[in-house]
C-alpha cells in the first residue's frame, strides 16, 4: 500500500467533517488506481440514494444529470463482500444504459461500504486506463473499510451538531415567548428554524381553530402563499397525525386525501406539537421531488423540537390569557369603584347643592347653580370613563372572550375540551347585548370550572349554539356524575339564576342511556337577544 493510501486512512479517522472526509477518500482512490471517475453513494434501506459524492465529472455535466444512481442494474450487483470488477461496464448483463448527458465509462470497480455488518452505501471507480488490477482491488477494499468507519464517525458527529442546532433553536423560541407571550413573530421563527434545520423547501405550521378545524396559519418556502390559510381535510393523514400524536415520514405526501398544492411535493415529515397530552399544532415539512427522504433520525429530532415549541406556546398562551384577563378584570374593578364611590358621591353632592339652593338668597343660589353645573359635568365625565373601562371587555368579539375562558379551563383541567360553536348563530343570538355577552362568558367559565373542581373528568365536550332564537350552552363530561357539582350550591345557583333572569333554564343531570356522549350533561338555555 502506498504512503498516500496510508496517509489517507490515518487522515480519514482524524477528520469529522463528512464532506471533507469523502473528498479526501475519493482523491486518494483516484490517485492510487488512476481511475478517471470515483464516487460514493449512500443509500437508504430501500436502496434509494440519499447522499452522493463524486470526483472527476465536470460540474456542468452533473448539472444536466442531477440524479444520483440507485442500487439497480450493474450497481445492484455489487456484492456485500469483496468487489465487482468489470473490464467494460456496458457489457454486463444487468447494464441498463446511462442517463442522458452522462459521460461514457469503460472499466469499473465497485465495493460495498459497511458499518457494524450492514451495508449503507457503495464505492464506485470507473474508466481506469486498461483494467483494474488485483492490487487495485486490495487497496480499494482496505480504504473502503477505513472509509466506512470514518463516514460513520462523521455522520454521528453531524447528527450531534444537528441536535445541538435544534436544541439551540428551541431554547431561543422558549426564551422569546416567555419574555413576550404575545409576540406572534415567534411563530415565524418556529417555521423558519424548522425549514433551515431540516433542509426542507416548504413548511407550514398548522394551528387549531375554535370550530374544530386545523388551518395552515404560518407558511414558508416557494409555495408559502398557496399553502397559507388551507384547512386540513378531516379524513387526511395529517389529521390522523394530530389525533394520534405520532409523527410520520414518507417519500411523498402520504394518504389518499392530499391538498392540490401539496401533491407535487416530495419527501414529507409531519411532526405534531403536543403539550400535556393535547394537540396544539402540527409542523409540516416538505422537500422537492428527487431530494433525499427524511430519516427516522430527522423525525426524532424534529419531534423533540416540536414538543419543546408546543410547551413554550402553551405556557406563553396561558400567560398571555391570564395577563389579559387580569387587565380586563382590573379595568372592571376600577369601573365598579368609580360607580360605587366617585359617581355616588357626586350624585349625593349634586342633590345637596340643589336642596340648599332653595333655602338661600338669589345671589348665593346663582353661585350654587353654577357649582351644580360643574358637579354634573364631573358626573358626565366619570360616566364616560366608566363606560370606556367597561367597554374594553364588551367590545371584544364574543369568540375571543370564550376562547380565553377555554384556555384558562384547559390549564385547570389538564386537558383541552372539545368545542363546537357556530359563531354566526351565537353572534346573532347575543345581538349586540353586552349584558348577555357577559352572562354567556360567565356561564362558560362557571360550567367548565365546575368540571375542573368536582367531576374528576378526563374528557369534556362543549357546544354553544344560537339557533331558533335561543342561546344554548351544553357541557358534557365523563366524570363521577352531577353529585359533586350540585353540592356546591353557589356555582349551580348562579347558573340557574342567570337563566331565570332571561326566561330560561339550567339543568344538570346524567346523560340519557345510549346517548352519543355518556356522562354528565349541563345545559344553560335562554332567550337570545337577536
């Protein structure tokens, strides 16, 4: 073995950069054997090329071919042990021709690359002047054995670096969300980070809606605009991934129901975002056709990233909701204080001034009248401030207010309720009546709170409807029954009283035998304002 070969073997086992390792190997092989072309082809378990490195072929030629060979034809006949040596590649019975623009090749030598007894790729040499010799075979086998170990080490090193990059990205996202829970740019960061780290071309972050739909809310890549706003088909594979919590990889978008824009994509990775055993999103990654498929290692790393992002999003959302709720409650407290103390004092003062003005001489009465005008203007200003403070709550869309209650309840129960709401009906039933909106929000809060405190439930279904002039809230849980809740008279009394004031009813009872959703059913049913 030449000194160059010895140096190459030593250098291979010192080098951790995979691209440099492979370049050194191919250069050493060509120098040792005088071959015109050399290549290393790393394959997946199906014999499909996932990583191809070559020397000798002009880059312009490769730009025309742009497709690495798979383990078929002559290449599929390379043995797991030893070498395949041919005087003329084109004369082998398994030869299937060359791709268009591929340079002609004559003599050929191929050998397997193995790690821990398993073949993971092949080494090819071609077009040596004359034929490959037994000395060439021995040298290639020795270098291939050393290269296999070096490639394995380099791949392990690259995987470790990839894990570190994913981990750093997760930490950056968590830090940003905890620093500013309302920062929606973090969603963009999640998508951009996943796209870059996974080597994906198109990416979508799917988030849940209030009506059970899942929509691509944040997208990136050449098809970002076409993907944005698309709803996942409920019968599709992506929906199954969300419900099961199990990620998936495939050579192309999986399932029979695939959105039109996605059909042209290639290798696919779906990583669900779950927090506390509940789905909060789905990360969808696609590469172009012809690109390497995602590996189980890719899925494992992406899943860890998705889980970390989900936890950060869940904590941030809860923090944001709690903060906003506290702010609105503080505004309402200030409005109540202004009414109970300042407004009432101003009203009493106005009454006293008006009474005194009747018992004094006209000159003093005139001055008191002007003072009374000032007091009444102050009353008017206070009422305006009270209205403004209260209006921050009542001017919010009813969907946002109920969504906030659901997030708070999810934190208390430890799982997310299934929710079905027809927002068009509900908005019409509320009819712009702030007091009815307040009642609806309070009822949702109290009913979900009762489940969290008393039912020991593991699942909850809530439906809000506004059909036929009625506003109805139904909550079904699979807990221990209504006894625990009815023992807490204040909660159920509040719900009943709110219903009675609006000519409605509140009931709490076990579901009917054979019902679609067995358990305890609470129903609040009142006249709508629409």
